[in-house]
């Protein structure tokens, strides 16, 4: 066999391998899960690390349920002070003390399914965000 007769076979084999690679690549692309276009546009899934929260008011079951939900999302729980009110988390006041904590307070509101944001100025806050369950509760 001459070298000239091997060349068409080699070229044919390269074409077949190229087509096979293209098919495998296409199958991989089709079966891969889609990725979000931009991670920056997605809301954060957890609270920022180290956010200190307090829960005030509400019946004990509701207050501790809110506290558990927030700690599961990364918050540091400073205190829970239940009351007698039977307000829901969606009716809560979410009090933050420094402007830089507003995004954390907004994330808390998302996690609770509602609530009213309120900024309160204090000299040195003990916590970053206070969740107040019940209209008659004073905040720290």
C-alpha cells in the first residue's frame, strides 16, 4: 500500500472523529442544567455573616419560630423576648439601627414574608436588627 492510498482513510477517520466530538458536545450542552444569567441580580439566599438579631414580642411559639428561621439563615441570635401578642411574622416591624444594615433588614423582611422596615437611631446598638412582633411592643 502506498502512502497516497492511506491519506483518504486518515482524512475520513478525522472527519468521523470530529463529527463524534461535535455530537458528544451537543449532548453535553443539552443535558447540562441552565445557569443563571447573572448571579448579581439574584437575591442573596442567606443573611450576611455576623448579623446580630433580636426577636421581641409575639407569643413564645411565634417568637422562637422566627428566631429559628433567622438562625438557620445565618443570623447570630442575641435574644428572644416573647410577649403575649399573637402577631404574625408578616406583621412584624423590622428595626435596623445603622444604614449599612438596611440590606440585612430587607433580607429579614423577605425571609419573614412581610413586615415594615423602620430605622431607629441609637448611640451604640447591641444588635443589628430587631424583629418586633406585636404593635404594643417597644423596641430596643
